C-alpha cells in the first residue's frame, strides 16, 4: 500500500504514551499511529459508535452473556495471595 509521510506537532507526554502503547503491542510508533488513525477515521462520530454499541447490547443473547460474565467475576471475588 502506498504511504505518505507527514509532519505533525504532538505534545511530549502524548508521544511518550504512544511509544509505551506501541512497545506493549510490539509495533513501531508509525504503525501504532497509522492503525489508530485508521480506526478513528472509520468511526464517524462518537454518537455513531454509541449507537453501534447500543444495538449490540440490545441483543438479548449478548446482554445475557454480559450479565452472566459480570456475575461470574463478582462471585470469584478477591482471592488475595492466590496466584492465577
């Protein structure tokens, strides 16, 4: 895929956060930023994202699965001193 270089000004604390996130995913800074921009460009608005999530969560099967998972985590409780 053809690429274009661009220069932007970014606060140092943001670059540090980007570098940490990229390192955690074992990708380059450029790849992380490109992937992130791709996701953001596809999500037209926060309202659209919220509407998509609401549609998914309106599905009774998905809602039941989410509820069951939350209850399972709640029942597991804290097991201080016990490794996973």
